[in-house]
C-alpha cells in the first residue's frame, strides 16, 4: 500500500536491511590549480633569472664608477715660474704644485677612492696681456665610485676640501692663490 502523498508512488520499494551508497563526492580542484600556478610562476622566474649570456643589470649593490676630470689654476703671478719650454710650475710657497703632483679623492669617511696626478702646467694670459696671469694644470682620476654623497679632494699637501657629488662629477675646477 502506498500513500497518496508519496511522490514516488509506484517506484520499486527499497529493500530493508541494505545500505544505500551515497553519491560520490565531487573532488575539489582549486588546490591543484593553485599549486600548478605556483610551480609555473617559479619556473618562469627561474628561466628569467638564469644566465642568458648577457650581463646582469647594475643594481644598487653594484657601485658605478666614473672619472673625475678637472683643472687646478694657480692664479698668483708671483706663485709660479716658467718651466722648461712652454710649461709652468708652482714656485715659492707653491713649489709643490707641479706636473705629477698627486691628486687624492676620498669619500666622506676619509677613505681613498681614487688617485691621479697633475698634468703639465699651461700658462693663461688675458687679452692684450703680455705676461701670463695664471698657471693651469689638468688632472684625471679614473674609477671613482659614485653614490657616496660627499667627496674630499686633496692636491699635493694642500689639505682636503669637501665637495658634493654633483660638483665633483661635473665641470670640476680648483683655484690656488
């Protein structure tokens, strides 16, 4: 006998004493998808960072080096003398200012970061002036690391003078006299 309110009236009755199996659970796929994405991202990163035969770009940990070029002008007419030929050199109290005098560049901590030397001294004369009014030396210090903020420059025994980085690597000029 079936009850009229039973929607399954007429279906085969379920035998008693038997367990009806539950429908199979649906597997969750999202953990596998996330894991596959992480592995793929790691593989792409590995390939991009691997050696491709081109040098790695410079980073903040790799300092850049530049050359410091400049000139030192001795503008006391009594402080220089005529050298051999057409050159000049310091004299009297400036006798340490001569070709080959050492140029030392230090960082703000006082550590030496570059060494160079003065080149030949050349006379400077003004328009219509028969005698030179200055003696100028050029110098070049290569391999000075950038990014140190302030630098000291010392020529011969004249003492260190501090300069900000933007001035040191620009058109750099010193004057004595």
